[in-house]
């Protein structure tokens, strides 16, 4: 049996050399040898779908908790790291340091990365399941919530998600080219994504020039006419979901004045001592800014950051030309239930705010990737048994990260969740609770044959490193840490050694 597996793998390696580019043959052979050792030892093959923080942290702990597990990470994009690359703001480079840890994980002899493989499309979940002892779905939340109000599709209304993807260089969103010709922008929702979008719109462009923001976004921001940004919430100051660090950054933006309504904060200021400590610091800062504006403003402000509360969007208004001209809000009253949760209730009073640009920033949303997957459409999450990471009715399939919890929580939360998920999976493996895989070859060896028959060429981690080196080179010429390549075809050509790194793209 061991000999047969050895022979299979041996034949496989030499057959596949034709399937890949010659410069990468050495790496490929090394990768296949990793897989060969899986077969020889009859070890456990686990795969992860999605290479964001949840995927990488789960892989890290699987490798730590079980010494004979092999972990394959499948990613639909040609490049790894999920929202760390395409979500985290370009002016927060320190947040992206987790990439070093992720890279160390994938360099482990027992871990491999396969980009450009869309699970649910290129490989079905049942095919994946038939080749791995356990499958962990960490594919995040790729969509966003809609307001479902009239006018939402008007020119000048964008989802914060696509705007973020646009300035971060996601190939699928590079054509967005948002119309920034209006002086007033409204952002709906008061979370950290709303503050990221506000900061990118209001920050002096000179402070973004040396970040990894896409060059086309820098150009558009230089020409932007946006001077005033309203961040509007349906509930009150106590219910905002942005955090103090991100608020402080807004308050310190050079050339930008923060203008908050005194009336929104006067009653709150009287009752600050009743607020739990963590939230109190944020509210103190908001109250201080609203109630004690500087008497003598020493520098000239050209931009304004405004917060508005207790307003629910009910209709987006459009000009005769078909562009956004304003937004209609209903003023809300806040109703507190006996358990302390607070909901917004429309008062019937309507207000109009004129603006030419609107961002919907009311949260991302996950979707199903495969017809076989049980999915809770209402909550937008994979259906789990007892909410512990076992996918309902699918033994051996688990989920973790935003695909499981919904679109909230920071990177650190995915570390904790990844560790918990890895513990559950390893426990199941040790107790023999994962279904027996009966295919002759398992792991990537088996999947690779299917991929080849479908004409899909995966991107290995070493091939991503070629892209990485090229992006860093392109960025260095502009004083940036990297210039992201935003053309998928070129990313693949570069990865597979078909094209060299050039400045033309
Ligand atoms: C705009 C924004 C900014 C943020 N900034 C910060 C910050 O500064 N600090 C912080 O701590 N947190 C931040 N967060 C939160 C953080 O990004 C998330 O907590 C974290 O990324 C969730 O990890 P995940 O792995 O579940 O999802 P993701 O990071 O989205 O990773 C999912 C991966 O799965 C891949 N995938 C999807 N479908 C498939 C498929 N069918 N087949 C294969 N692969 C697939 C995706 O391409 C992606 O690479 C931010 C979030 C957003 C939206
Ligand atoms: N720097 C960072 O650390 C950073 C940066 C970006 C993102 N993140 C994290 O990523 C996660 C996602 O952030 P997010 O900003 O997308 O989500 P979020 O924190 O959940 O904020 C969503 C906002 O949208 C509002 N909202 C939802 N539905 C609405 C509706 N129908 N009408 C009007 N308003 C509505 C919510 O108000 P209600 O409360 O009333 O529902 C809330 O203010 C968060 O955990 C965040 O902390 C972190």
C-alpha cells in the first residue's frame, strides 16, 4: 500500500511537471514531496477554505495541536490573506503584521496554500470532502447588507465594501471609480468601517501617499471635492459601534474640524458615570469634543467630520440628471427594553440632507458557496450545530470566522476562534469521530487531478511570493511598501512565470 502510494505520487509529480511552468518545477516537486509524506505515513489530511485570518489561525493551531496533520489552504483569489489585504485600511500597516505569522504557518512542512481555487465552483464541497478527513470553511463574508430603500441604486450610492475594496486594489472592484465630485458625503452606519471610509475621504492625500493604497485611488482622492462627511446612525451616541482608537484618529485629522451637535450630548454628559467603563472613555471623548470645542481655532480647517444620530434612511433622492441629490431620513426615538437593549422607533418626522455621495456602511454579509451547504439566510451565516463550529448534518465539516459568526469582530477574535475550532477538529480526529476517507489518494494529490481536468492552475505560496516581490518592487519606486497588482490575468501570469514583473500594469 505504501509502495503504491509512493508510485502514484512519483508518477503524479512527473505528469504534473507539464501542467506547471518550468521555472517553478523545483518548488512544485518539493510541494508534492510534502504531500507524498502524508500518503506514506497514512496521516490526517485537513483542508481549510479561505486564507483570511480565520483560515490561517485555524491552520496554525491545527499544526500545533496535532503532530501528524497536513493542512491544505484553498483560496479563490490568486493571493492570500483575505481582509488583511483587501479590508484593513492602507494607513494601518501595523495591523497587517499578522501576515508574518501567516507566512510562517504556511512555511511549515505540513501546510500548503493553493490560490486561484474557488470552492463551490472549481471544486465542489462534496469533492473536497471525499479527499480530506476534515474540511473547515473559513470563507468570510464577501457581500454586504442592503438598506432596501427607494433610490439605493442611484449613481453616487456605493457600498462601503466596494469602496474599501477599490482603494485596497481588489481586482473585482478596481473599475468602481467612485464619483467624488460632490462636496458633501453621507455615510450610513456608525461602525469602524464607516470611520475607515471617512478617514480615507478626509485625510490629507499626502498622508496616504506612502501607504499601499492603490495608485488610481490616490489620483482620484487628489481630485476629490469631498469636504464634509456626515456619519449617520439610526440610534444614539451610546449605541455607536466604532472604537475609541479609530475615533481619536478622526478627531486628530489635520485640517479637519469635528462638528458634533451639543444637544445630542448634553443629556448623556450628565449620566456618564452610569456607563460601563469601556464605553465610558469613548463617550467622554465624544462629549468633550461636542461640548468644549476649541475657542480659538489656530489653523484653518478646510474639511468637516460630522456625526448625526437617531436618523434612519428612508429614501435616496436623485437630481434630474439621475445623480444622488440628497437623502430623506426619519427621525427616531430610542426605546429601551427591560433588559437594557435599545431600539430605534420612527417618530414620523422626516428630514432631508442634501448630498451628492452616499456610502452604505451597515455591515458585510456572508453567502453560501455550495448548494449542499446548510445556510441560515436570515442571519447570513453557515448553519452550525449548537453553534460550536460543526456544520449541521455534515460530519467532518466545520466552520470558523465571519462565515460562521457573521461580519463582526476584529482579527484577534479570529485567533481565539481559530484555536477553539482547531481544538474541536483535533478532538474529533483523536476520538475517531471524523468519517473515514476511502479514496485511494487523498489531499491535494486527488484534488489536483480534478483541477487539471478543469483547466484550473492553482497558485502555490512560492508563486504568491513572486507576486509579492513584484508588488514590493513596483511600490518602492513610489516610496510605498507595495503597489498592488489589480489585474487578475496578470497576477496569474506573473505567478506562473508566463510574464515578468513590469510597470505597465
Ligand atoms: C473594511 C474592514 C477593515 C477592517 N479593519 C480591521 C482592523 O484594522 N483591525 C482588525 O483587527 N480587524 C479589522 N477588520 C476585521 C477583520 O478583517 C476580520 O475580523 C477578519 O478578516 C475575518 O476573518 P475571516 O478569515 O473570517 O474572513 P476574511 O478575511 O474575509 O477571509 C476569507 C477568505 O476566504 C476567501 N474565500 C471566499 N470565498 C471562497 C471560496 N468560495 N473558495 C475559496 N476561498 C474563498 C476570501 O477570498 C478570503 O480570502 C476589518 C474588517 C473590514 C471589513
Ligand atoms: N480599525 C479596526 O479595528 C476595524 C476597522 C474596520 C472594521 N473593523 C471591525 O470589523 C467589523 C465590521 O465593521 P462594520 O463597521 O462593517 O460593522 P458594525 O460594527 O456592525 O457597524 C454597522 C453599523 O451599521 C448600522 N446599521 C446596521 N443596519 C442598519 C440599517 N438597516 N440602517 C441603518 N444603520 C444600520 C449599525 O447600527 P445598529 O447598531 O443600530 O445596528 C452600526 O452602526 C467590526 O467588528 C469592526 O470593529 C475593525
